[in-house]
């Protein structure tokens, strides 16, 4: 399966590069379309990991409890049927069984990615037709497989307005996210788009991978503001799609090549800030929902680029934070 996915990925990326224009927004739209094709492929050929099967079985047992009322359970079926049944539902892009939902809410462990492919909060946020679509990228798909996710709660809360930051802000302010880690008042949160932007899409997205001059300028601005003694810089990065694929394939994380390039880039950016006297923390490859809650609560935010980043910037603004800018890209 991994080989087939890789072949499809290479073909779509090559097509993207051939058709590449100077319009960053157009390039991003093409990338999103390619990634949706990959999501469809992975859903169609989905094989659950051992951890996901354990999660499905745990949900099945929970639903057998007399205290739980559910009209969508396996009833008297043996738990041995769960992997094949849930896999069939994922392959078909739809489920009526609560057991087959992504089990991440059982642990709410922010170090774990969603395992069922297709979770894209940014795409859902910017799509005004989410209630009209069918299959992946529809609110129905999120509601069936990720019912406790931020994307689903947001989709349920708005019906017509695309990019409704007020509605999304209300979702992440709910009590269930109160315990999620958030930056301190003095933290400067710097979002970095790395992972596949350094490997698969290397050279294709100048608006997402910032230049050295950009980060040097941000560090200089912070230093000149007199905040070096009290400020910590938090570098946030994570390729949630890659982490989903790794979990699905029973792997522990990024490939060796992607990890090497990501860590090298992080070390370079980290040095720009430490040279100015700032302490630096790295937050890497956390759950997509946990990252959104974390970054949205930043009092000072440094962007990278792309639709996901525009979503975060909008949330930071709604919550009264400041987005730093630079004359460099």
C-alpha cells in the first residue's frame, strides 16, 4: 500500500510542478486538490493499524455498557468482526457505526494524530459548500468519522458563511478544550510549515516556507522591543497528513529524509532567536486539534503561509492576539 501511495503522490506532485504558476494561491489550490486525491486513494485502500483496531474494539466495549445508549452498535456480533467491518466503512467513506469512528477522543492524547485519513480542518473552514458535498470534505464525513473533532463541531455551528472565525473561536473556547496546553502570556508562537513542504513540495510554495531574512527580521523586532529577558519563542510545526499516514502504516513518525530536513530547518530558525537571547521551545507533530487550540491562544503569533495559517491568524485576531509582520517573505 505504501508503494502505491508513493507512486500516486509522485505523479500528482510532478503534475503540480509542471503546471506551476507564479500565483501562490493558485499553487495552493492545486496542492489541495492533489492532497484530496491522495486522501481518496488512502481511504479506498485503507488498512487499520493495530492501535486503531484496539481503539475500535475499546469503543465497541464501551457501547456495550448498560449505561451507554446507542442505536449504531454491532449488537451481539463478536468483536472479531470489528476490524473488517470498520475497514469496509472507511473504504466506503461512510459509517453508521459509532464503533468505527476515529477513537482519538478515548485518550485525548495530543501526541497522537487522527488515524483515519481525510481530516482537514483548514479545508473545511474555507469551504462554503461543506453542507452540499458528499463523501470526504463534507460535514457528513466528518460527523460520521470524527464526531468529537473541532472540524465537526465547527461544521455543525455554521451553515452559510465561509471562514467564520467567530464560530470557530466559540468552538475552541468550549469547556472540553480548557485543559489543552496553551501558550503563556509572554510566549511568541512561530508556526512553521515544514514536513512535505521541504520534501514532496520542495520549491513549490514560497509563501509557506519563509526565508532566513524573514526570521532574522522577526528576531530583530522582538529584541528591539526589549522583550528578550521575559519572552520565550515556541516553534510549532507538524505535518498532520504525514503523521496520519505514518500511523496508518504502523510507523512511529516522519520518514528519515523528512525528519532530517525538518530538524535541520528547525535548528536553523531556532538559532536566529537564540542569538538574540531568546529561549526557544519546539512543539512538533501534535494532534491537529490540539495545535489549533494552542496557536489560537497565542498573544503574539508569527505566521508561515497558506489556508491553514490564515485560519490560525483569524483565530488569534478574534481572541485579541497580535500577528507579527515582516517586510521579507
